[in-house]
């Protein structure tokens, strides 16, 4: 009888894991424009670390090259304005506003 309970518990756990995966896949299907399930979600994370690190370095390197070395920021936006030293209240308010606006605009995508 104990063996049957253990087998039933194992089957239940397996079904629960499959249903969680199915639930995530169905949610992905609802929000994709083509209506197809993702082929290889998160394939580059984990064992192939270079698939994540190399694009990040290339992205940040290109920003540094264009803005710091070629002065693209000056040509696009003009000279930098002089700002006063920020107070704690200003930093706290801008941080709280940024978090609020991020949640407001991106909540529908991250549900």
C-alpha cells in the first residue's frame, strides 16, 4: 500500500510539473504575435555563458566608443548642462518615480 502511495505521489508531482510548464507555454502563446510556442526559451543561459556575455560587452562597448571616443552625445544633444548637487530627497523621489513608471508601463508584459 505504501508503494502505491509513493507511486501516486510521484505521478502527481510529475503531472504538476508538466502542468506548470504547460501553463507557461499557454501564457506565452497568448502574448506572441505569431501564436507559436517559443522554440528554445532561455537556451543561451547556463552552460553557454558567452552567448550572454559577448552581446552585453559588444553593446556597452559600442556605446562607450560612440559617446566617449567620437563625441556622439555632444553632436546629438549639445553641451552638457551644469547641474547642482542632488539632495537625498531628489534622488529618492526620482528613484521612486522611475520604479513606479516602470511598473505602470511594463506590468502588462510581465504578468
